[in-house]
């Protein structure tokens, strides 16, 4: 076989196709958020492209307050998925929830149909698909413990995280809670809150005007005002 023919055969050999899940996770060193090692670990249970992308520091309990009200004010209206991490000295590894949809108030109906909660179990990272509920007096819950024996719950004062895996319950003392936005638009979130605040103020003004109009009608009818017990709006 001549050298030319050998070179042509080598050129025909196609490169090996590597499955997306087998490719190494590459992360731009300028990206802020979690460190590379933590991202690599979490890429086992949440979308790899989100692990490698921009992460927005939405909430940190040690900075913003250990309460559901504080979490609500920082996380609601963020237009994208997010990652809730629980920092606990009593946990052997990562503990938290990947939430695939924006946060919302919920109690009767859950959200995040393709969410995942994860916890270190017997030396490895266990992850389970779940849905999420969030309520200021009930806290955050993930999973369906009645049907499949897997669940994660954070109490409303962020003191304890309870995890159920295969029907076995464990409790972790919470040192901190973090929520990282994954690729959403922070400016859109800011504008949504600004609009809601303006709308709330507008409705207050309408209510005041309606109350004044109602009082004026009662006064014209002689039912309030003057020496009547109804008093005065002024």
C-alpha cells in the first residue's frame, strides 16, 4: 500500500461521536456563582448547560434573612429555573433542589413538574424527580412521600431540612440557604416587582376614592356626618 493510499484511508476514518452526557463539563472561568468542583458534582442531577452557565445570586439566608418572606421577595418573578442549596455541616454532601420553572406561591397545587431534589445518601449523590410547593407559613416541600417515599422539606424559619429517601427520614440542621438563578433575566424580575408595587399603590388609591364616594352618598342621605354616629371622613 502506497503512502498516498494510506493517507487517504486515514482521512476517511470518522472521529468517534461522544454522547453529550459523556462530554466533560467545560466552564468559563469568568462565570460567577458556584465553584467549578461544586458545579461538576451537581451536573450529575441537573441540566449540564445550566451548571456551566451564568448563575444569579438571588437569595442567601445569612445575608437576606432566615424567613420565607425574605426568600419570596428575592426569588419570585425571576423568569427562569433556579437552584436551591442547603448548607449544613450535618450533611455529607450537596443537599437541595433544582427547580425547572419560576417560583410561585402554591399550597394546593405544586409547580416545577420536572424539578429534581438531591441529597447525599450512603456516600453517593441521590436525586429524584419531584414537584415543589412554596408557602410562607408552610415552607418549601419537594416530592411525593406518600407515593414514592422520597421527599425534602424546609421549615418556614429555615432551621431544619428533612429528607426522606426510600422511606427513611433524616434531618439536617440548616447553616445557610442559597438560591441561584440559572440564566434568567434579573432586569425583567426587577421590572415585574416594580410594576406590582405600582399596581398595589394604584389599587389603594382607588379603594380610598371608592370609600370617599360611598361616604359622600351616605352623607347626602343624612345617614352619616353632622351629629350622626358615622363620624367624618375628614
